[in-house]
C-alpha cells in the first residue's frame, strides 16, 4: 500500500500574514481558505508542482495528539527544485529574502538556499537537477 504525504501543518501566529507571505513571496497556490467550523479557519497552500501542501490554522492542532507547536518552531522544511539559480531569481523577483545558493559538493542534491517565514519557520530549497526529467522516487538508486 502506498502512503502519500499530502499536508503539513505549519504553526503561524497570524494566518492572514502567513497566507500573504506564502502566496505572494513564495508563489504557493491557495487551495483552501475557508471556515470549516464556526470560528475555525483553514488555509491550505501548495508549492508549484508539489503533491504536498501546507496548512495554516488552529484546527490542525486540535485534531492531533500532543502539544501545539509554537509559531516559528519548525525548521528543516524543504522544497526541491531542478534549477536553483532559476528558483533563486524567481524568489528574489517576488521579494523573498532568500539566501544565495550554497553548493556543499559537486554532486547533484548538494546545493541549497534558505529562507524563513514571518514567524521564523525555517525552509531549505535543495537543487536536484535530475528532477528536471525524472521524478525523485525513480531517480534514487537504492544502496546495497
């Protein structure tokens, strides 16, 4: 049976500010912005080309066990792109404060850039050039 990662809740202090940031600065598509129960609003956004979305709103924490994460407490959220230089230029043009790409080694998958949302949640963007032609699940060679 396949299990797909579809939605990740991101803790934010202001849903409207976060929605504006992810939509205008990051280019995420707004899939849902609705009051799902009286007084409970959900905003779901999807990065271009992604099968996984992020969700902003209090209701996501009410239905999961454990403590409610503090806004800005998530780090290591990661996006992947086929061309990091193109992505860097697009994000800068949108007004996102994103770091310069850093190449940690010459191998594919070893170049990253970073940004944070208005609450301080930390994101990395990783370049996988092979993704331009091959989905990642088909490009990874299992180790033996």
